[in-house]
């Protein structure tokens, strides 16, 4: 398998894994921070898909690249917000 194909596949698998992990955490905690983080990660994946499917002119657009980076920054801020505000529940049935 070509190395560039592996890199391209990894660039799509990684956001899907993050979306899956955030979805699992959201199901367990119901945090609004995770709702926002999930939305921004999906938007980043949509940007990547837009670039892949014929929108090569977007690569030269500073506005598009700025928006894509802004989505990444906001995802990180939301994940940090969740981490800072998360209150672990008391453990049940501890040995």
C-alpha cells in the first residue's frame, strides 16, 4: 500500500476516532462542553472532506484555512472546558 494513501486514510480515521471518543464521553456525562467539542470536530472533518472532493481552490484561500484552524482551536477550548469543569462521580462498589 502506498505511503501517501496510508497518510490520507489516517487523516480521516483520526477525526472519526475522536468523534467516537467524544460521543462516548458525552453519553456518560451529558456535558454541554462535549456537545460543542463534537460539533467543532465534525466541522473540521467536513472541511477536510471539502478539500478532498474537488475544492482544491480552498487550499489557497486564507479565509478557509483560518476557519478550519478556528474550528480546531474551539474544539480544543471546549475539550479543556470539559476537563476543567468535570466532576467525577463517587465510585460505587469499590473493593
